[in-house]
């Protein structure tokens, strides 16, 4: 089974001051399902991270996405 993740939980994971940070962090640590991030969510998270936490947080999010999707990316027609 996979879990589709929207902007809010991803932002909460990055922002330790977010009201939902601890809850989301605990949930993600406890599950073993693949997290699916729809492509429109990526720029939304980047925009929020840049505006509220700065460029390093945005870059870390993108690096995290890159590390995690390398072997899980399915390419149609390949």
C-alpha cells in the first residue's frame, strides 16, 4: 500500500515549530508504506519552505526527494 502526501504534512515535517510536526514525524516513522508526492505538490512545498524557512530548507527537501525516488521512480515505456 502507498500513502499520497499533500503539501501540509511535508511542510510540517520540515518545520519543527509547526503545530503538526511531531504528529506527522511520528506517523511517518511508524509506517512502512511508500510515500507518493504528486508533482504539483513539490513546487508548493518549495515555495512555503523558501518563504518561511529559507533556501537551505528548500534545498534539503529537494535533496530528500531526489534520494528517495531514485530507485522507486517508474518510467513508462522503459
